[in-house]
């Protein structure tokens, strides 16, 4: 393997990457399509002078914007929200009551409505810090069911049974084509929602959201806080829904619990799924199909709307499991061609980046990683039973043992994914035993997983550089990797991609869980050279591996585990003749080592 000379940055996109918002071509196309459709469908009724359609499209624009914000949460954050209409309604009701009962002016009432809706939506999503997906979905479902009932029960205060007429002066001033300000603001909000989604998708925050959604463990091992990211996504969706709810008041001039029923939450959710979660323009198609067609075109069937939503969602999901846009994308988008030398290029690039700032300063006599008397029991199984280990900077330390001997459990305990019943973990002398996985990653621990974590919705370039690409990446590589879909990567390339990503965080201790599994012979050689070079650069590498040839070729020290304990540690040559090793590893011949 040769290391290519590093060229000065020529990538015109560097600045946008640094700002974190380089919107991909296909997403720009979707944003443009969304804005054009919103403008045409919203302006046409004014051009034609149809008051009925003007009012219908005003609500449609608000619903589209709310669904797009929900789609950011669903598509980027991977979370389920069955109660967005409750947030929408909380903002609208607060604004309406502030304007009528408290007599505040319109703008102050609107601002209070948005703030309260945002706080309400975010606080009810606080469990996102600990749980995700359907657990959270059911919490939001409860909120969606309870809010309208509460509004009805506090009738004296909310005037719920009769509803509250709200006048919003200023918003009804007529401008061009008979449009008033609320029409204009609703159109702008719907159009802007596509832009906001595209910006989030292209940003560092958006990439982190996706990682946290796809693999919370991988996110934590990269120093991210998946719970906080999930909560931030709920906060963003709540802010968007609150803006829409606050505009609903001047749009209709009337609020009542019946305007924010549970079925509205289901409409938003189904609109996202039917359109295609994660696609920027998908929710617009979903709202048109699920709301506009049954409620406006076939308004006589309004009482069957839940049934209609269900039937349309059922049929669309049956034919297009990834939603309408997902189907179109899979039909027409190409995954890009894979460079046959990609593995070698990745290895070269990761080493050349790493060599920029070798970890010499981290070398010391003190072990880079010390595990002392680690014990962990699962039921009756003593997965770890007093394991101790020392790993030094600048070395590759192999960890071998029969299946079930406790190697992965030890890696999980070191990286903070499980707690220890007994024992301690130190990194360069600092006790990290009680730190979270995220804090450990930020303290210099990096790890890979048995099944490599690659994020298929992202390009190879995004997968490698979740934050920013290095200054010296040349334009040709930048463009090629940006056009390569991660879906097209082979197993070996996925392993190298995951390793590359971990190395961009410059860990001082690298934990690898069976990195050679599934690699070809040449990929294994490539991996061996990369690990040797990393150790030369000062990294402490803990290599859990069943491929003993690789371990014996590159490790400076080898430890053997049996029944949750480290039973042997020594140099490969010293251990090669140890009779215990053969019996533990199932009669491995010397030739294999
Ligand atoms: N979360 C868990 N719950 C229950 N038992 C567990 C759990 N994690 C590990 N174990 C058990 O602990 C023991 C050690 O498992 P571990 O995965 O650490 O072994 P390993 O040496 O990594 O095996 P392999 O080489 O097959 O990956 C096994 O008996 C396993 O079934």
C-alpha cells in the first residue's frame, strides 16, 4: 500500500461543509418541486377567484408544513409521533385564549401560543432521553387523545363546547389578488418547511440525527448523545407544529377542541408514511392524497375520514412500502458505481489523515487502558468473572478465546454499553468505570461493532465524515465518494468505512470486535497494515478476533479469555507453544498462527 501525497484542498464545497449545509442535488430538486406545487395550488384559487378553494388551500398549506416538520422527526430522527395535532392545538388554543380571555394583542398572543406549543411538545417528549420509537409513539398517542378531552372538560375556562371566535386584526388586510397576510404567511411557511428539512438533512445535526436513529450505540460510541438528539428532533417538530397551530387561529378565526382531534394527528402521520418518510416533498403528496381528496373533493364523506386514511395508507403501503417518493427514488435513482479499489483507497486515506497528528504525546509508561477484576453476570451466566487486562499505547493487543468466553462483553464493559457488577476501567490512569458510553468516547475510546454500522441513507462521504471532511481531501475523491451510495458498499468496504469514521475522532484507544470477519484475504491484509500503522502512530488497539493468523501476524501482545477470565497474556511467540492455548482454541495448529 502506498500513501498518496496530500494535495491542498480544491473542493469547492469545503466552505459549505464547514457550515454544514451542502444540500444534495436530488434534495434541491425535491425542494424546488415542493415550492412550485405549493405556489401553483395556493395561488390558483386566487387567480380564479374561488373563495372555497382559497380557504381550503390555506388549511392545506398549514397541514403540509406541519407534516413536513413531522417528517423531519420521522425521516431524519427515526421517531414516531402520533400526537402532533395536540401540539398544533395547544399553540392555537393558547393563542386564542390569550387574545380573547386575557385581551392581549394579536402578535403577543401568537408568540405566546408558539412558545407554549413548543414547550408542551418538547416536555411531553422528554422520555425521548431514555426511550425511542414505539415506546415514545404511545406516549405521544396518549397526549393526542387526552388534550381534546381536557379542553372539553375545562369548559368554563376554554369555552370548549361553544368554541372561541378569535379576531386577528392585521392578518386580514387584503394585498395582491385578494390575498390577505395569513394566506401569504401560510404559503411562505409551507414553502419554507421544505427548505428547513433540506437544510437539516444536509447539516451536521441532521447526520447525527440519522446516526442516532439508525444505531444509538454507534452514536454513543462516536461521542454523540442519542437521547438529546432525539429530544432536539421532537423540539424542532413541536416548533413547526406550533407555528402552524398559531397561524390556524387567524386562518379560521375560531377554535374548538373539534379542530384538533386525534384523527388530525393520524392524518399528519399517515401523510408522512404515504408520501415517503424522509423524502422532502413526500408529506405534501400525503396531505393532498389523504386530506385534500377525501375532505375537500369528497366533502360529503368527511365522517368516514379515518376509514379513508386507513384504506389509502393500506393500499399505498401495499404497493409502495417506502411511500410514493421512496418508490420513485428506488425506480429512478442509481446507487452509483463502486470503485473496485475502494478498499485500498479508504485504507490509504484513513492512514494519511491519521498521520497528520500522530498520537506521540499520548505515549507513556502508564497503560493506555487498564481493566481490573471486571465482573458481570446475566442471570446465571457469569459473562465476565474477574477479567483483568492492560493495553499499552502504540501496540496491537489481540484478545482471543472460544465462543462465549466473554470477549464482546468485555468490549461492551470497556466502552460503557454495559455496567460492571464489580471491577474498574481506567484510560491513561483516569477512572472511567462510571462514565456513560458517550463520555468514554469523548475521552478517547473508539470502537467498531461485530456488524459494521453503516448508514444507508447517506453517501459514502457522509458516512465517513459525519462532521467535516479534512482540508486536504482532493476534489476527485470528494465527488466520487459523495456520489457513492452507502447501500452499494460490500461487506469489507463497510468494515473499512466504519473504521475510517471512528478514526476521524482520533481515539487513543481503539476497540475492534472481529473486524476481519467476512473480509477477503486481500482486505484482511489491508486491515492488518492499517492496524499496524495505527499502533505505530501511538494508538492502543484492542483486537478481538477469531482469525488467529491475523492476530499472530500483527499483535504485539495476545490475551486469551476463558469463562469470563483472562487466563493467559504474552507475546504471540511465547503463547504459540502454550499447550493451554490449543485446548482453549479448539486445537489451533501452529501453522495457523
Ligand atoms: N445481554 C446478555 N444477556 C444474557 N447473556 C449474555 C448477554 N451478553 C452476553 N451474554 C452471555 O455471556 C457469555 C459471553 O458472551 P460474549 O458475547 O461476550 O462472548 P464472546 O467471547 O464475545 O463470544 P463470540 O466469540 O461468539 O462473539 C455468553 O454465554 C453469552 O450468551
